[in-house]
C-alpha cells in the first residue's frame, strides 16, 4: 500500500468528484485544501491528512483514514475517510426561488420576464 497519494486521485477515488479530470480542475481552481494549505494536483495526501473540498454550496472537511489509488464502491469509499463537515443548512433556510402557486396556470409573458430577471437572465 502506498504511503501517500496525489490529492486529485484521492478525492476522485473517495467519490467527491465523478471524474478524475473534474477533481484535477477543482484542485487547480483552488477549491481543495490539504492541511489548511491550497493544494496543487500533485500535492500528497497521507493517512491523517485533513482535506477540505469546496464543491457547490457546501464545504466538506475530510480526514484521510485510508489511501486509495483506484475508484471503489461507495461503502469502501466512505470507510476511507472521516467526515468532519459542518451540517448542511436546514431546507427551511433556503428561500423558495421563482416558485409559482399550484394551480396558478401557465406564466404570462410578463411573469416569465420577471422570473428571468430574478434568475439573472437577460431578456431581450
């Protein structure tokens, strides 16, 4: 068994990213830190390393318990790390965004333009 593994390989192997190229792109973009330091794709992860993955709206804080070189099944992947992530915000905190009342019918042209403006899309 290897004593250290590249961070992009490890986060892909424990299923934080669907493809290895997505994991490498996330590392290059600065979304992954190893032991508090910004990581490069070749940064080494050791057993006990703390890996922070910022993907989407949530921060995942993982402690490496096992080093993996290949992608494995979900139960084995979850056994390879200890999750120290803060709990996700409750769904009540998320505001309903552009939701219409049930039975309100199809939106008018004016309603659609207002929804597009709300979502940040430019209307002609």
